[in-house]
C-alpha cells in the first residue's frame, strides 16, 4: 500500500531534485568553484559551535569557493567572501522562513545547515528548513551537519512533535521525523561520531539517505611545526629541554580519569626526566574536579613534577605551543576516547604519540579500529600498565616515530578541513567520510 501522502512528500519536499542531479554534478565539475551557503551559529556568538562554523567557512574560502553565511543578528563581519548576512534573532518560524527565502534568493549550489538542538533554544523551526527550501523552489543540494544528535525540544513543543509523528508515519524517504523535522531529507547527513550516527538512525527508524561520519577537525590556532615552537612552548611552561613531557589535553572532569595519570606519574617518580603537563580548564559542569586533582598531586608529593596550565587566551596559539612542547599525550578516558573528541584530534594534529585506554566499550565500537591504528592502547588500564606504556614510548625511538607518523596520517585522513569541505561539496558517488555501520 502506498503512503497516503506520497504525492505530497515527493512533489512538495523534493521536487525534481533527482532529475536535476546530473546537471548539478556537471556544473560542479565545470566550475570548480561553487557557491556554498551556511546557516548556524557564527562569530561573535559566544559558543564553541560558532568557532566550528568559522573554521569550515575559512576552509571553504581557502578551497576557492564562494561562501555566504546566514547568521544570527549578532554577527557583524563585513567581507566580500564570505558574505555574512545577519538575519536570525530567535530562530523561530518567522526567522527560519526569512532564512529560507534569502537562501533561495542567493541561488547557492549547496545549502549547509549546521544543526544543534539549542539553536533557537530547542525550537523546531530550524528543523523544517529543508522542507521550506524545497517548497520555495530550491533545486540545489542540502547538507545537514549534526553537531550533536539531540532533536528539537519535543516536550516543549508537544503539538509540533505529535504532528510530525503523524507525517513520519504517512510519508516516505525520511521526509519528516518527530525528532528532526525535515532535516533527515537532506541530500547528505553528516554526524561527527559513530555514536551520534547510531542514535540519529535509531530515532529515524529507517535508513537515512547519505548518512556518513566525518569527525570534527581541531579548531586550535596552530603554531608552526619545528624546534622553535617546541622551545617557545617549554619556555612558557618553564620546562627544560632535558625533560620528557607527558601531556593530558582537554577539559578536566571525572570521566577523563586524570587521577589515573597522576598515579602513573607516581610510579615513574624515580626517573627525574618525566614531567607531567595537565593542559586544560575545568569542565563547567564538573566543579571541583581541578581542585581534587591538585589535592591528589600534593598527596602524592608530585608538585615539582606536575603542572596545571588552566585556561588559555582565546584566539592565541598558546595551547598549540604546549602540545608542540610535549613528547607524548595520554588520554585515559573512562569508556575510551572517541574519534570525535577534540582532545584526540588536537593531539593527532600535532603528531604526538598518544596513549589511550581501551575497555570492552572500545572493542565493540565501529571507531575502535581507527583509534587503535593511530594510538597506543592500554587494555583495562591501571596506574602500573599506564606507566609502562609511557616508559615504553620514552625509551623506544622507533615506537615513538611510528606513533608520530600514525598520528599525522590519521589527522590528514579523518580530520583535515579540506576533507570536511569535500563532504559538503562532492556528490559524484565517491565515498565520503566513514561508513556509520562499519
């Protein structure tokens, strides 16, 4: 039996989209440069998501593309490329319709929605952008990048949720979803992690067109590679060139198990070459974690062997200099690190031999094989096994060099900004990103 609203679904949501595919692909290849329109948080919005979009925009411009950003009213950049149009204030129905109309007027080849649930404080309007674009006659590609997997605030908008649930049951091809409005009907849906892709798929209850995984690249301001950055980083930290610097990088919270690294440092206290750098700020929702770790450092009498950096100035290359100053990184996360964790991408980007902990969760995850290929994994780690892994890298130049090369290769393959932009612009059948069911 055909869905009751099949005609509505196919005619109004995606009119002639597939008929025009060959024309779109031909225009992409002929022009080289394409016009990309982004919408989402954008500087100076005081959220990390704005920095993420900013870096994607920069990479797109660097790739030779023409870029337009439909941004919140707080954005005020006045450049020719990207062209920033501050339109949305609340991201409600009125704002999103304005965004859709402007997007169609600009005639981009690709519209990219950087979706995150708190855009508009969970309002469902932004999830209907693909539907509005098609209704207004847009014939190009639509790509949704899920910054996280949560849908709109269904409890806050129960009538909208109920209506979408009816439409989801009555229409085909992910036209509508009670969780995600119409955004799963995009030509490509990009999740930043395998776990996010699984949750989106589970909520959709059917196969999602063009679903792929592209881990987010590091947005750190990079200091150049070379001995000068290493020396400058050590100078800033007050660490001598003779030290072996072992670094944890990231937010400080209980699940990161930095306490385990401190216990490993205690096991290595008889070797004066080791110095441990805890580079990162306290996670806002885990208050007291940093104080607890400093207290443990004092209890272990490691004050002269462990340094806490705290936060660093936004827009500076300070964090990059710390990583250049390091000899290896240790990420002893509970449940194992994820491919999308910014801690991991930052360490790999700097070519650091990186130790991660592995448990049953990592063994069963699709990204486990990728993480094992570019790191040294310690199974069911305790302080002793972690200390042994640190000592192994410090005393084995061949292992250290292998891990360094693996880190740089993994970043180039999985994380590089150029690869992410390809995920937004290439629709020729080439496999983009990582298979979410790998």
